[in-house]
C-alpha cells in the first residue's frame, strides 16, 4: 500500500477504541475478523467503528452479503456513509447482466454441488434464454435424466429437485443444456487417462471429470449468438490438464463472444486467468458468495444499509 500510494502507511493492530491520525496520514487497521462482535453485528462494535472517522466508505463487495459490524452496523451509525468505486462497479455490472440484460441471455452454472446453487439455478433460469450446466452440477442433471454417473461426484438427494426443474423448463419452453458426452477416468490425478464417452456409456467405475467435445461444440453455437453471458463455476476439473479442455474452451468462447460477459466466483475467475482471456471479459466479479447471493435475486445487507442511510 505504501508503494502504491508513494507515502508511508502506518499499520495499527489495536484500534477499536480510537486511533490518532495526523492530517494527511493514512493508517491501515488490523483485520475486523478478529474483533469480538463483528460477526454478530453488535451495536457496541458498530458504533466504535463508525466513530473512527467522518466518512465511512463501504467498498468490500465480497462481504456485502454479510450483515456484520463492519459491513452494516458501521454504515448505520456513521456520520456519513457511501459506496466505494469497486462496490459501485460491481452493482452496475450485476444490474447490467441480471436486471436489464440484452437477449439472448446465456447462463453457465458449474461447480461441485447443486445444493449450493438451488436458488441461483431457479433465478437464472427465469431470466435466461439458455441455461448451461457443467461440473458436478451437471452430473446431478445427468442422473436426473436417468443416466448412470458411475463413481462421479453428484447429489442423489437433489435429483428430485433437478427433475422438477427440467419438467418446469420443458413446460415453459426454457432451454437447459445438459452434457451429452463427457470425459471420464478411473481417478482424478495428474496421471489419469481421459476417455470421452456418451453419457449413456458411463460405467460404474468411471468418474465424470469434464464435458466432451460434442457438448462443447454445442456450447459454441449457443454462446456465439448470446448478447449477455453470466458464468459461475467451471464445467470440469480444470486444475488437472487432462480435464481442463472444456472449461478453457468455454472461457475462450465467452471471450470471443460479442456478448456482455459477467463472470464470478474464485474458481471461474481462475479459469479465465488460466485461459489468458481476462482482458476480453466485460466484468470479473470480486465476490464469491456475494455474487451468488445477487444471482439468487437477494438484496445484499450492506447495499440495503447504504440505500437506507442515503
């Protein structure tokens, strides 16, 4: 921070009861996570944080979904509170993709578990022309379609929900793209030998670890026509070279698209960086859980607090 600002920055560990700051001086305070009352959003701690200065700037989008002392309480008790430039940029990007998107809208939901993204799937399906599923999420969709998924990561208890979602999509003519071919192996390791199989060919010992070439070709046609793309979650185990092809191809397809592209979640951003297409994505969100909460259609407590303050 001192290098970036070209001025000395003092680090203070004990600051809750006040900090002496000279005019023009910049002080960095120890992490709020260590404070008793932070997670509980206590009035006492909120007031102490608010009393530190004349203006409270909330610029931490990644924790805007948490109603804590440093995210909500301090805003309520501060003399004045405003959103910082990062928070404003995040809200603008999310609203552009979720509130007033240009159609066709294509949403890509990957990652490990359906249970983590139930509300995301339901909300994105309502605003999307096409919903693409990948990763462990897709495995549960494949199982819901009646196919065996072998020794793959999936959630049997979420199959009824997925079946209901697929039924609803069919009735309302919403398009959900489930992989038709996959890359499997006997184990997930750097030495694993990848094999492409149609979903109906998966054997009991197989682990589904990536989407197959027929599926990615289908993705290409859909993404080429998109005007808005929302992406959260890799479509395969991209940390391993043998199973990275699907995710890296999706990253390049999104980058090559003329669509407004919004990408969120740590693993997804890492995939974008690995594909070396960061500069061609419209917006990379800094939020993980906050990004998902917004995609679920939820109001974020810190943003609500700012709105009520002003």
